[in-house]
């Protein structure tokens, strides 16, 4: 009881003291001295915070300058803490291959620091290429990092890594029947291109030859792989160009561009989870691709069921339904000088044996593929730490990758001589015969265990198209003479906005 009285008395004393203090300070608060006093306090506090901010800024700038000063002798893109070289990579993405070439002119191997302390290595050294693709190829493969990004397009990892699957693909596409079938399908498409080019030449017009070749490739692939004629080529120049199957090609191109950006985008998985940005667009493109493929497979199953098992594979289905189809009658324009019959007769003469007797044509195609490889940049995962023959140490940390750059290799004088940037088919001709270079120097088709299974088929198809078009036409570039065509960043090397040319009939 006494303690409660004491506490109550103390509370009254404190309350009375507070009331008296406020009463005494009221005149002072209204005076100018009080305001001046507060101004001094706030001013000193503001000055103190400002000095602290300026001091922190100076320290940060000094650390950044010192951080970059330590990289003064670095061969490769400079990097910042946390984000690495991401800003430089994004800034140079549209001309990535030439940006890489600039660094490789000073060193045949360099590394790029990416966010989250991931490392990308890029090399063009021949000893390193042999080490990656042959000597120690088990440590460098299309692994988890590659398939995490590309699985939406190339399928599951186990299927692609299957040795039996690779053997089956190699045996099927190296078979003479498949090669001849591919050549016959391409002859039809190439003759259609020749007819259109004849009309363009007569009118002294211009045409996008890249679009024509893309449509021809789609028709040829449809014939060989699926036994179907997509009919994506127009009948003549003035008719409407079919669009039925070109949505598939457009969706495939767009999806490939988006997937390739995953290699430099550190938050692409978050975008995919939230379904925002380019990942949302990728989902729409993949729906177009999947619907197209499922419809084609469904149609082919119905056709095969109609034959009651007599046709047991797509290749025989094509041979049964397309026998002699390519040389049928076409509608010929009223241009007297368009020698459609001569083009078709010439195409009939092109066989595997006759094409193999054209070493200079083979050299021209090889030189073209050297300067403009189909796959200009080839990524591989690093399974474990390793030391490359050149001496560079690579770390097998998750997310680290090594890139081969056939595009850069073809332009380095240290590898191909002083005329590396020039188109010179004669470099492949010795004694009147075609003499190939080392597969670790000319890596357009990769090398070692990873050599492309379709190499011979690709060569034969290129020879068919080049022999027909080169026999009857001359081509003049339709762009500005001082303007270098720009490529589009995707998994393959394609010209941005198409390749416009003026075709001219040969005498």
C-alpha cells in the first residue's frame, strides 16, 4: 500500500515538472533565438549527411576505378562486380560475332564474366578445338546448361545424347537412297526458283533470294522427312506467295532468336515462370510449331493407314507418291527467252557422279561455308575443371560454358593467312583437285565424334542448287555497294531483312 502511494506521488511530481517546463519554454519557442537554434541544428545535420554521402561516393568511385585499373591488361571484355560484362554483351549483341572477333585478334582464347560469377570461354585455337571435340570431348558436350535453354526446340537431352540415335541418323542420311531423294526434291524446288528468277530478270526487277531458298528448303525437307509437299513456292512471280506453311517458318525463326538470348539473359528463367516478356512470346510461337507438327504427323498416319502397311517408312511413301512428279508440266510465262525446258533438261543431267567431278564447285561451296558457317557460334557445357592445350584453365562450375566460333576462325590471318577475309576458292585446289583442310581448322561441320551427320547431303544439295542457278543466271547484289549486309542473331547465320539481288540471264 505504501509503495503504491509512493509511485502515485512520483507520478504527480513528474507531471507537475513537465507542465512547469512547458510553461517556461513557451515564450522561448516563440522567440527568434529558438528558431535560430533549430536552424543551426538542422543545418549541421544536413551538412553532416551531405559530407557522409560525398565521402561514400568518393570511396565507391575509387573502388570502381581501382577495380577496372586491375583489368588494364585483361584480354577480353571488362567486367563489373555482380553484373560482370552483361552491359557490354547486351550492348554488342546485334553484332556479337564481329565483337568476339575483335578480342580473338589479340588472343585465341578469352573469357567473359557473366552475372552470378558464371564464366563463358571462347576459343579458336586449333589445338584447343581438337581437345574440345576429340581428345577430351567427354568433358565438353551439350549438357545441362545447353539443354535447359534449348530443350524447347531440340528436344530432350537423353534422346540427343543417345549413341544409338546418332548411329541411326548417320546411317539413314548417308544412305544413297536418302541422298538421291533429297537431291530430286531440291531439283524441283530449284527449278521453280529458276523460273521465278527468269521472270524477275526479264523485268529487270529485284528479289529476295534468301526467302526463295528458305521456301525451297521447307519444301525439300517436307518431301524427304515427311513425304509431303508443302507447296510454299509461288507458281510464278505475279501470283500470291503461299502463306499456309510460312507461319511455321516465321514462328521457328522467332522462337530460335528468343532461345538464343537465354544464353546472355540472367533472369530468363524468372521470365518464363512469370510468363512475361519474350518468354511469353516464345510460348505462343511454340504453340504454332507444335500444332503444325502434330497436324502433319496426324495426316501422315492417316495416309500410312490407307496403304494398309504396304509403305513402312516415310522415305518409301515419298518414292511411291512422288515418282517423276518433279518434272511434270508447268505453266510457262509468255517470255520467249525463258528456257524452262532447258533448265529441266539440265537438272536431269545432275547426278551424284557428275557433281563429284566438279572440284571447283566443291571448293566454291566450301569457301562460302568457311566465311559464312551455318552455325557461327557453338556452345558446349564444361563438365569438370580442365586445362586447355593453349594453357587456359577452364572451370567446370555449373553455368560455365565454352564457345567455338567458326565465324571468327575463318577471319583470322593467323589461321587462314593474309587473305583470310577474302573469298578465294583456289585455296582448296591443289593440282587440279580439291584438297580439304584439317577438320579442326575448318569446323563448319564440327569435328571428331561430333562431325555433322548430314555433311555429304548438305554438300550435294548445295551443288545441285548452285549448278542449276549458276548455269543460267548471274547475280548482282541489290544493296548499297558500301553497305555490308547485317546478320540476325539466331542459332544459324542469316541475313537481316533478307538478301536482295538482281538476277541476270546468262547468254
